[in-house]
C-alpha cells in the first residue's frame, strides 16, 4: 500500500493495469488496497485506476520511509559524521531523512538531542548513552511532529550546536520550505538559535518550493544531498553561501 500511494502521488494518475504490472500483484488485491487508501483520504479511485488528491499534498511520514531509502541513509551517515566528539547538543526536526541521522548517531555518548518529532524521540530514546529532550505541542498526524507556540517556546529558549532539519523543498529563490505553515514556524524557531544549521534533503527536494517558508538560505550553513540533485540548482544554492555536500547512496545497513 505504501508503494501504491507513492506511485500515485508521484504520477498524479495511474491505471490499475499499470499498478498490477509494476508491483506484481493481482487486480483484486489492488482494488482492496485502493479502497482502503481512499477511505483514509489518501487518494481518489477512478474508473480503472486512481489519482492523487493533490500533487502538491504532503505524503504522510509513515508512507515516506521507503522513498529514496539508500540516498537518505548516505545523507544520514554524512550528517552524523559532522557531530563532534564529546559533550554536544543537537536538534532534529521530523522526517525520514533526519531519522537516518538519528540512526547513524545511535550509541554516541554525551550527546543531547532535542526534537519535536515523536518518531525521532522514539528512535533516539533506545540509546541510553544519549539524553533526549522532547518539545511538546500539537502533534501533526502527517508528520508526527509537535508544532505551535509550545514547541516554538522550547526552541527559542535553548541554543544547540547543530540543527539537522529536513525540508519539503529547498531552492536559491525560495529558501527552505514545507507544506504546513505551523510546522514552518516551529522549524524556524528551531534554527534561529542554533550555531550551525544543516539541511538534509534527498535530490527530489532540490529546486522545489512548497507552500510555507521555514528559513531563508542565509540561516543555512550546509546542505547534504545525493547525486540525483539538480546540479544547476545546487550551484545557485552554493552561490547563496551554503556549503554543499553530495554523498553517494548507501545500500547496506
């Protein structure tokens, strides 16, 4: 069902026959899956297939974890390597790429991790060597992130060495952007007091501009991405003062 929704989301409209061919499952199974996804408000069934609700809509985080998995793993490992040894404090926004950063940092001693994402907090809390601080607020169902004044207040009251933040889009003209304006304000609060801001984003996010601005590029120090990113747009982002790191995907665990 994750694969079905990802294909529909990326293609806008797809036929039942094409889904059956690409996924190697029966039409009967696909009809049941499409009905279940429509009932959850995630797509619209059509005669002989399905279409996305909105090509600009946000894919729920629970359905994003298989997209560009190897690229995100490589990005996460490079990000983790930027964290200096010894006592250090970082902040992590929600998202599947920042989750890879958290996994790569598992077992690090003397690390304080501040996050507003339930998924990140659960990932980090399994490592007894780290101290995890959870910012509270209204939890968004699509990203499992706590947002709003409560979370913003936490981030405005602390200073961390490095923020690792995911985005739905980053471009030279639009800065860093996301689908939700409340999430954008919370992430802006996260990066405002950080000594270093690192954006972690697979190549599909480069050059994209979404609805709500999180931060201008003058607040971003580094961007870690993969070779699928648009090279021309990366040059434009680099000219804006952002250091670019292009890392290869990693297939092994």
